[in-house]
C-alpha cells in the first residue's frame, strides 16, 4: 500500500506578512484550519507540520498531529527553496508526500481528495501532481510581449493557455522530491484550481482578501464563482 503523508511547511519569520500561519484568521488561524481540514481526508496516513517555531509546534501538537523541527538555516530568508524542499523530504518518513500549504486557505477538501485520486491513478504517466491556475494577462518581459501580438491583440480570454503554479497542492514520491529538490518532478500533472481556491497569502492584501472571501463563501455560504 502506498503511504502518503501530508506535510504543512510553516516557518516563522515571514517578512511580508508577520506570523501569517498563526495570525488570527476569522475565528482561528490558517494553520489550525489546514490541519483540521486535512484530518478529514481518509487517504492520508499522517499529517506532519514542519517548522522551526516552538509556538507553531505547540499549536500543531495540541491539534493532534506530528511535528518535525526544522533547523533555523532551512527557515531563513536566504536559503534557496530547493534546499528547503530537499531537507523537508529527507525528514519525512513516507513513500509519497503531499505538500499542502496553509497559506492557501480556500482550497476545498474535495480538491485535495480529487488530486490524490488523480495522482495515484496516473502515476505511471506522471511523476508528480501540482496545482495551478490559468493566467489570462498580457505579459511583457524586457519591453517585449510574451504571450500575444500587440498588432493583432486578442481578447484576454483568447490568450494562450498559460498556467501559474500556486503551490496549494503538490504530490510526489519522497525519492523524487529529494532527487529534483522540488515539489514537482520532470513530468507533472497540472491540476487546475479556480481563482478562489488559488488565492495564496503572500502579502497583507492577500491575507485581507482571503479572509473576506472565506467569510463570504464558508460563513455566509455565498457563491462567488459560477
């Protein structure tokens, strides 16, 4: 049987959004909310919080999940994410890892379950699964257009099918996570999320938006997307 462990990486020391993992979000915080959500997924064998922070470890322990203490070097603002991913995998006892960020608080449980099902049904053809979302924007690099011809400008919905990784859900083997030092392999399955689920808290504005949308959808049960 495939052993699948969910890893929530939650370091302290966020520069742009101070204490975002444990900062008050609605009536809880995004870390505790993510732990409780993942607890409802039967396909997971274990949930691990990987952190350098004693306060986060205490919260995770009280929530009933395992903690792995990360060395400060791997939680610094200067270390490369490749080193971080490799270190997390090396300290996770599992055949497969689902990397689940707390900073994507609007991903539904159904999306996690669907992603897990798709990955294991297709792992002979894809070595990983990663969540993404459509990017329908007019992009430029060094003053040159990247994805359209300005002399024949399309409608935004007709732009090329470009996607952006949002790092909400990533599934791969521990072996590949170490090998590639990343949370996706050489042939990932691109698992699309809608724009609500794709919200990633990376700034104070993101935090504000995520909390407002959460209250609309979860608390007030309003439909924001058709």
